[in-house]
C-alpha cells in the first residue's frame, strides 16, 4: 500500500464562511468547493471542510499552522472573523511561540512560530 496524501478534516456550519476564513487567513488554495465538501491545500498539506458541526460550542481539533509571524497571524484571524483565544506567548527554553485561535465555525486550532532554536 502507498499512502497518497494526508488531509485534516474540520466539521463546519457555514461552508462559504469557513472557506473564506482559511483561504484569507492562511493563503490556502481552494481546490474544490461545494455545499457538502470543500478541499483546501497548502502545497501537499490538505484541509477538508465538511458540514455537520454542532450549532454551538468550541471544538478542539489538533490543527496547527506554523507561521513566520505569529502576531500577523493573530491579526488575520481577528480580521477574518475568528478569535484569538490565547494571545501569542513563549515558554522559556522552548524556542517557539504559541497562540490558540478559534475559527468562525467554533474550531480551536494552534498557531506557532519557530524562534530559531527548535525544529
């Protein structure tokens, strides 16, 4: 068997809003979009969006974006309708900055920035 790809799937409530959020915030390319499924990509990495999220509440996802400027990412999240649940911070000795974001669909995800001492 050969694995041909890997995709992270998020349950969402509003397809148009979710596609616009991830495309604008993280420059994901929209490969396919429909009311029932959308496929976005950054290089070989994929994010799939599927309707079916509960009407309310925040869901932990495990999704994480590594960026070169975490403060800019936080601003993009805010500008595009998301929330910064935990502002960018660094723990001494870890070599990265972290932040916790929530998309407009209620999906919590991490942001990280390498400070040059962690890979």
